[in-house]
């Protein structure tokens, strides 16, 4: 078998061809398909001295032409980049290498939007609290705005210039009242939707259960490793449903849930996979929920689905780069 042309999709191309609404739709369709554990196996994490680690994720999505992997590592210099490799499911050939810089943030926020779409009422514009003012926080507000009308927004950040800029930018983008505060509790009180998108530097939780309104919906995306903390255990206790993109990794690999388990808080019965939530298997749990949470750790399913979409669009737009190299093909 002849090797397929090998193409590279750079970060500028992925940013230019991807938009929120179609990405959210692609991910919704991917998670609505019947999924087996072997489609998205647990990630691997190799660690070295000095805080160095390398993470690898793999997925064979039933809804896509390609399967693939994502790999990235944190260096001692605290820098990281992301490689997504797309492999044709029919031929087994590597067809594209995709820079995951923009895809990583985009797929995280878009998946959260898929989850929140199941949890947020549609009867009125929502009031939103955002903890954090970085790229993840911005992406999550943009993704949420693609599925719901945002009536007001409050952003918390410990850095005055960043939070003020965030509020000013979204006031223009949303045409809604947006304000900034240096007090996380002030940002959260009374909000319909609370987006926790910033871990504290010393891993002290930034959100507490008694801050939440009675029918608040929480999205937590900042704690993805055992040593990381974002929400207090009181939030885990206060929420009556926890929809997860990857149930096992949320329960066993995140500092927030491990802390709750160590404190004797039972949350396993609250967990519901996004796949079950979309397939209808979790309909009763969704209907009964009064203060739900969407908890995300990220998945190669998301990376592969969005990277394939970016590859398709970039290829059609003439924005891929042909690489002057080919992999040798082995028949097995």
C-alpha cells in the first residue's frame, strides 16, 4: 500500500477555520454515539525529575473517519505544545499532524457547552460568573454564548487589569452588562451559571458550596491531575449531579474528587457520563437534578473529533502544509 500524502495543519489554520457552533455540534454528535470504554482508554502520564511530565491520549471515535492520539509534555521551563496525529481508520495510514494549540482550548470549552446545554434552562437569559480571566475562561464564555443568551456576567481575577479587560471585551461582544471583581464570592453569588476556569497557584480551592445559588449550574475544568485543586469539597457535596466527559478520570485522577473522597463525601452515585446524558440513559438523573455540575478533564475523543474537523476545513481552504516526508508502510 502506498503511503498517503502527509499534511500539517498549523495553529493559524486551525484558528481560522473553526467556529464555535459547528464545533459544538460535531462534539454533541460524537458523544451521542454509542461509546465503549475501549474507544477512549485512560490516558498515560509519564513523570520525570523537576516537575517534568508527558501525557498521551488516544481515541477511536465511532463518528469519525480518523482515529488519533494527542501528546504533550510540561517541561522544566514550564512550556508546552500539543501534537495531534490523525490516522485513517480504513487504511491505518497517518494522514495529518495537527498543532493542538487552539484545538485544546476550543474542544474543552465546546465540550463544556455540550454538557451545559443539557443542564441550563432555556426560559430566560442567564447570569454568569466566571472565575478566571485567561484563555480557558474566555473560551468558555464564548462557547456558552453560542448556546444561550447571556444576560449579565461577572468575572473574578486577582489581577485588576486582566479582569477589567475581560469585562470590557465581553461587554462589547455580548451586548450585556459585564463587571469585574477581586472577590470570587461576590462574582458567584446569585449567578445562574458558575464557570470555574482558573486554579489558584497554591492549589487552594477558588469556589465553595455555600456561595452557590439554590439552582446554580457549575462548570469545573481546572483540576485534571491528582495534585491539582480548583473547587472545594463543599461544591462536590452541594451538587446533586455531576456530568463528566470521562467518568473514571474525573473520579480517580482529579485532586478535587480525591479530596472529597478522602473527606468521606460520597459522590459516585452522582456521576453521569456525557455519553449517557446525551443518549437518554441518564434522562431520569437529568430531570431530577437541581444543582448540577459539568466536570471536564479532557479526552482524546474531543481532540480527534475537532482536529479532524479542522483538517477537513483547512484542506478545503488550501491551508494545509504538505510535508516533504512519508512514513514507511508495514503490512501486518
